[in-house]
C-alpha cells in the first residue's frame, strides 16, 4: 500500500509539475499582439489662392499619432508599427529643419495638421498620402517668384552686382533670380523694399526660399530703432549643387530685440571661391515671408 501511495504521489507530482510548466510558459511567453503598419512616403501641399505663392516645400519629418497616442517623429519615407487596430484617427503634422540644421527639427507652423480616419488591420501596411494647406491665420508679407521683369528688392550702397532674371537654372515656373559674383563684382546686398513691423511675441516668423548655389550667402536683418540702424546677421547658407528649400528663423530675433521699431530683411553675399577666377553662382526662387496675422 505504501508503495502504491508513493507511486500515486509521484505521478501526481509529475502531473502538477507539467501543468505548472505549461502555465509558466504562457506567463513567460504571453501571446503577442500583431501590429498594423502605417507608411508615409511623401507630403503634399495645395494652395487655393495665387497670393499665397508656390507650394514648394522641404518637409522632411512627420509627427504622427494614432487614436491620440503619439508614435513619434519619423523621417520620410518610413513605415511605423501601431498596436492600435480597428477604426482609428491618425493625426499627421509636417516637420522642417529650421535654419537648415538637423538638430533644429520643428513642426512646420503654417500648414494645417492632417487627420485621417482609417481602418487599421493587423499585419497590414497602410499607405497614407497626406495633403495639407496653409492655415487661415497665415499672413504672407512678401512673395518674390522672379516671374516679372523687375524684383521687389533694393540694393545696398556697396553692392556692385544685382539679381539677374534668367531661365537656364529654375526651380519652377519660367525663371529664377541669379546672383553672379566675380573678383571684379564681388559684393551683393539686396533687401526687401519695405521696412516692416514684425511680431515680437515669440510667434513664428519665417523667411523661406528655394536655392541652389556654389557660393555661401547670408540672411540677416537691419534693426531700426529711434533712427539708428544696426545689422544683425541671422544665418549663413552653405553651397548646394541641388535645389533645396531653406527656412530662416526671424522670430527668434524679433523676440530678442523686441524694442526695435522696424526690420529691414536682407540677403548678403561676397565672392568666396578658392580660385579667384571662378565665378560664384547663387540661384533663388519662391521667396516668402510668412507669419501669423
């Protein structure tokens, strides 16, 4: 009897051990949820008014949330998993490199965020093609697209060269503005033909433009206060052998120097080629100054 009891106890112990092992495996290796996937390759912009200018942009990043849960910031093109499935609302906000600096990535302030209602299915990749437009409260203080014979710039007293309207190197449209710098004509300065009051309450103010160049140039502002004019350099733009869009931050300066009466926005360049006999070339297109009303 004792032997039978021992055998029965042994069998019971083995059975319990086996069952506990099964439950433990389930605890250690629980069933994993299968995510759905969201893919975004491009971001498009439309305009409904000629006075808003070109749709040219250089949106590189996307802030994305699903059902109110932030998934993060991603550089296009990308595919990101989401554990949220079923009918969901995606919120998509575009991002730029402020002042051309990779470490200064911000949400672009003037486009509307895009919302998409979509059925997210486990294991499937859902391609989203967001299209946005400017917010109603945007004010376009200055636009120059170099499509007319003249330009809306005034040249500095020391500037010995000026914009050339040409059609050989163009971002879009029929023409762009070129600056040609040589050893003999080595200095350029042009400023917007209106001294402006600008927001000074830490709201965004951006000077945007497309450019392609072999020569460095600068964006800056003259600060005009009580009749005194002071030059304030903002950002230097390095040469690029392909068209890029640049977003120059003016809002930081207008907030810092908030006692300034007026601002004179300018573009400055000087011939800086290693070989003095080589001409420096700067091409600009689709210049815009934007802030909120």
